[in-house]
C-alpha cells in the first residue's frame, strides 16, 4: 500500500488511508480471534510433526485403520492452504469434504467441528492464512486396503455423521451454552473421552465416560462421584484444566495427550471459557465407568505388586500412598489412578514424567522392570489404600505400552529441545555442555549446585519446572551416549539427575549451608 499511495494525489491518498485503516483493523481483530479459536481447538497438536514447523503437518496419527499423516495448514500454495478459499475451508471444517471433493477421514474431528459457526470458521481460516507459508509436502499415509478407498467412508458418514452447527439450549444459561459449544465443537473433548471413538460424537459413543486413545486412558469427565469429576469443585476442575493439577483434589498430574492439550490449548484459554466448559460438563448425565461393588476382590496385603511398590515406588509416594504434598502426587484416593483403564498408569510407570506445576519429575522406573512387575504394581496402586479399580485382564497390555512409550526419561526417544529460548541461553551460558559431559554420578550434586546460581540469575522469573526440565534436557544432550552410564541404565541416570536438580532447586537452604548462594525457584 505504501508504494501505491505515493502515486496518488495528496487528497486521494488521504481518502484511501481512511478507507483502508478500519478494514485493516477489522482484519487484525479477525486474525486475533482466529488465533484464540485455533488455540481452543488445539490445532497445532495434530498439525505439527516432531521437530517440524508449526502447522506444517506430517504429524502421524495412529488410528485403528492405519497411520494417517496430517496436512499442511500454512498458506503455502503448493503444499498447504494457499490456494484454498474460505468456502473451501468451511466445507472441510463443517462437512468433512476436502477441496477436491473427496471425503476426509474422521481422524480429522469434523464430526465435532461441524458445530462451529461459519463466522468462527472464517476467523480460524484468516488466522491460518496469516501464518508464514511453509513448503512441506504431505508424506503418504499408511492405510491398508480397503480403508484407503475414501469413497468407502460414505458408509461411516451415513451411519454416524450429521452436519450442523451447535444449537443452543433455550432452557440453559449462556455459560452452559458457551461451554457446550466449546466441549462439543472446537474442544472435541469426546474425541478422546468418549468410550467408542469411531462413531464420532453420536449418542452411542459412551459420551464423555472415558476411553482409550492412542494407548492412553482418557478418564470419565461426567459428574460421576467415583470415576468422574463429581467430587471436584468447579474451581478445582478449572485449575486442573489450566495447570494439569488441582490442590485439594487427588487427580494426580496430567500426563500424555492431556498434558499436551493443557500446555498448548486449555492453559491459554480465558477463565470465563474454562468455567463455561465446566458448567456444561456438570449438566451431563453421570456415568459409572464401572461399579465398585462388582470389582474383583483384591487383597492388597498379599498382592505381588506390594513388594514391587516398596522396592521402586515407596521412597517417593510413601508406603501409605499419600506422597508428599506439593511435591509428589498421592496415589491413595487418586481419581486418575482409579480410572477404568490402566493404560495411563502403565505409560507413566514406563515413561516417567517431566516436572510440572511444582511437582517433582518422575523417573521412568518401569524401564528397569519386567512386564509382570509393571502389571503387578499397576494393579496394586489401583487397589491399595482404599482405591478400587479393575485389575488388568488383557494379556500383553504392558508389552504393547512399552513398544509405544517413547520418552527422553526412558531413553526410548531422542533428547528433546529446551522449549524456552531464554532458559536455553542461560543454561548454555553457564557452560552446561562442558560441565555435564563425562560427569560421574557422584559429582551430580556439586555440578548442579554450580550451574543453578548463574542460571537463576540470568532468568530470575523462570518457573522452577522449566529450569528442572531445561537442565535435564541439557544433560541428555551432553551425556546421552556416555559409556559409563550403561551399567546403571540411562533411565536410572537421567532420572537421578533430574530429581537432584529438582531437590536442589526446591531446597536452596541446602546449597546455602554448603556455601552456595541460595535462590528461591
């Protein structure tokens, strides 16, 4: 516009500026709204490959019909949405039909997105069109015959899909309707939390009562008192959605896909929208994932998992399963532990957890256990101390989870990248690459104590969790291939390192008593 305006007479240029100014402002507002709605839908999660550019696609979705690679949503004309119109985008979003007229697989949650208004779909499209164009050709999916024949999807669509925007309940409050619009639409919560995923959002899907998704168990989020959110206050549910844990409740900490959803989506949503989602969930019919009275009798005292728990878990979670308040989640009474499916507990045991919300990182203790030990201790923690949950009945569930659990803490995935640039710089400037390479385990404390003060001085406002996870990542990058760690096992070594960083950061008085300046996390 600047070059074009210089060719106009002064009066014409002034008039044009008046005409364009409000339009540009309107476009900016539309893009801002689209950015928020895109975040609410967590589109980045499925359209960003590990190590890839945001929204450039090629993330692999493991579905019952095969591996589906997601498309590029950036405005690249050859490989993305650069030659799409708003009408093309709405048709895909609302009807599940792509620009060329072919049917989309329901791995794309159009059965939920169909409820999104045209105005909101246009805002999302405007935001996506504002992104930098990334040339990223879509890699082929791995879908066997006959599922690779898209015309066969007409059967699924006829049985389970009905296009239509969200219809407000005239008897419900504005908050409940807003929550319903988010839960049933952009949030597509049923995609994970419905019992039967393939039937989309139909009433036959065990709506919001919990189910397995990509090897994790998405729990019951209906108002059931035992396995759902019935015993939580509204504020506790909102806090969990924002942070992944909630003081005063016993849900543990978010893991797997839910943690990613919280980090990338829910934590960035407004308080009003989160409260609205909770208000809507409260209106849903409470569903029992299972009846406690019908569970198999379980003698925790004589269970084989009791010994495994005492050997591997009790030093942190305590013999009574109560953990350490604010540092180690309790297992006794933990609603996540008592979910219908054991998958999430198994995956956490096998893969560990990074530090989050002030809670300590969890080593991948299951990497050093046999499948039988993992199964036994899973049954034990789900049924000890008054807990009640179904015991594992499916053979091979641990072995299957082990093959699909890929984490840095377990040594089954490459070292991550430090997510916060300012923390990455502070860790690098402190000389971590040199100090952490070739480091013997007996010197962990001394080196960590030397690194923490300059890091904290460089980023005084950084969250303690981010510092713990950043230093753990730096340690992985510097020392992953050290032969000296082979005997102990990498999962044990990195778990020990991460735990020491957390401990030294949370207890600065220990460093102060040793002559090291103390700083609070």
